[in-house]
C-alpha cells in the first residue's frame, strides 16, 4: 500500500494529537474544566428537632448548624433495601397487588332463635272461677284455631246467663241487647249464646276456644285451679316466622341498618342458609358488655327453626370502591401501621399507611399506597426490619438513644455549668461543636478544670442538656473516674 493511502488517516491522527495537546496545555496553564452543577438542598433541618425546617442555612439556640436535606432518588432513597432473587426465594417473599374495588363489609356474630312476639298471644280469663277441664296440658303442644282450650265454671257466668234469659222474657229489645252484650264481654262464644236462646237452659261452664293456631308456651294453670280475671294462663306462639336476637360490638353499630339482609346458619344443619333481614336496632347499649342488641326476622315455613337454638349470623353490605390489600400484608406496631412496597428490580421499602376497615382477609387502606402498587404479603417483617435500619432522617431521630457518651475538653466553668468542646455525636446527629451543659447530681465539679480532657455521658433534661457521668483522661487529674448519675 502506498504512502498516499495513509493520507486521510494520518490527518485524523494529527488532529487528535493537536486536540490532546491543546487540552494538556489548558490544564498545565491552570485552567479548569466546567464543573457539574452543584446539587442544591431542598431545605435545612434542625438536628435536634426534625420538625424545625428552614429554607436556608441557620443555627439553633445552642449554635448548632442546621443540616441540609437533598432530594432523594427513588432507587437510592433511605429505607430502600435490595434483595437478590435467590434470597427472596429463600425468604419466601410473596407479593400482592393493591386493588381498587367495591368494599363488602361483613359482620359475623351469633344469636338465639326466639318467638315472634308480635304473634305471641296470652290467654287470660275475663271472669273469676275454677278450671273444670283443661284441654291442653303440656307446653309445646300444637294448637289449631278454634280448638277448645279449657272449660271454666264461674258464678259470674251463671248470673249473666240468668240475666239474659230474663231479658228475653221481657220482650224489650234494648234490655235484650244489653244482656247479650254482657255475655260477649265475658268472652262467651256466639255459639253458646245462640244455644242459650234456643234451649233457655243455663250452662254451668263456658268453653274457651283458641283464637289462632300455634304452640302452647308458658303453661301456668292446672285443672281445678281457681283463677282471677286477667290472670295469664298460658300463651300461644306462632312459628311461621321467628325472631333472632344478636349482639354487635360498639364499633360495629354504625354499619348496621334496619332492612339490611342477613344470612343465618345453624350447627345442626350447617349446609343450609336461611335468608332474613334486620328488623330492629335497640336504642341502648348493654352497659356491662358494651354491645348493641339487634333483632332479625327469618321465615320458618317448615318449622325447622326452634326457639333457643344457637345461630351464626352474617351481615353484609356493599360500599363504594376502596384500596385493598391482604390483611396479612399489614405490619401493626401499635403506634404506626406499615406495608412493605416492592419497587421492582429487587428493591423494597417500608412505608406508613392509614388503615380503614377490615373484612376477614382483606384490609382497606385509606392513605399510603396507590392502586397497582405491589406489597409484600409474606416475610415482610424481615424486610421491614432491614428497611428501618436505613430509614429517613426524621425516623432515625425519632428513636435516638436517651443518653450517649462523647469525648471533649473543658473550655469554661461557671458554678454548676460547664462548657465543653466535644466531638461529633452520630447517635444524635450532632456535629463537633462547643456547647454549655449543666452538671447532673453526683458529678464532682472539683474534678474539672479548663483544659481537662474527658469522656462524658450526656442526657436531655427538658430543653437543657446535662453531663451525668464523667471519666477524666488526664493522668494528673486528682479524680480519674466519676460515674455520678449511674
């Protein structure tokens, strides 16, 4: 290949050499390349009080410089931890998606089946007398409408019949109607009144029939017993519908409304579900149990629901859409609720959330996450503990130790006050500085003098800081150790 063929290449190399020489000459001449733009803080924060933020540099009341806070990149923000896929698999990490869907509020409780008290009739006599014959003799006995219940002998009944016969003989319609009205007021059946008109024979007893069908309950009378007017003899209950009495916790009271659908199951037939509804909410709470009594109504066409049965009740209503996560994904610490977000590429971060209602295995989230986010539903406690170690500044300062040790030199003494020039205190986010302290009880002020080099323990006492223990490091010091306050 001829030398002319290298002409273009030689020209390019020559230009590159000249450019390099020019750059070298620029640096040798003391020039500076353009520096990247310096990152500016978002704000400055008081190292003693994270809630005290300033738009520019400042000092607190003790002369400490405020610390700058810079914008954090998502992939490297404090609190973010990175876990390799292999470690995730070993830890059993499972993810769940934050969904926005209608919230079905479900309340589970228990109750007892009872009679429908609106269909419960108590049988009472309207005259005093003796029970000659009792046609129903045991509780729970079925009764049909019109069936005889008991025969009653009453002197008042005999006298009322005689008065009626006299009225019939008088031929006065007004007197006759008044006498017949008295018999009806004493619950004499119309058939017996007609029989009395036909035979003109006074009956010694009256037979009282059942006004409606049902079952006999609360039997309180026997044959031969004397009864007074209005004495309750027994009751007749209908089981076509039943009431179920249930109790709700005080926090659940606002979620239940009259007419709300309900479902009931019984232990003796667990595969069957009875549909019903909330019939009544009682106006007061039980003072001892702090529960609200609720009455529900259920149809009982086949009579399988029997009073005093133990029932399981489920109430459910649909509410507007809300953010939801599995309940197991929430970390509850007492003071704060958190979930662990999966940021992608093996990165995780623990974030605070505000919880709503809980429904079994689902938990409503009001603040802290968005629809479509991924949260950790298994092994989140391990990840949360790692995330806590590198959490943001405010969170670190919120859990700083009560007392710390540092090293410093005495620069001034004034009675029970000492000024120390101390090193940085990383536990409290303090830089190295000179600061005045009070001397705690038991600390020997005589062991201190200007220039003394020592280790010291300090604690915060309200708005002041005190030295509570010292360890003098000067060999010539008369008191080498003093641990007052321990």
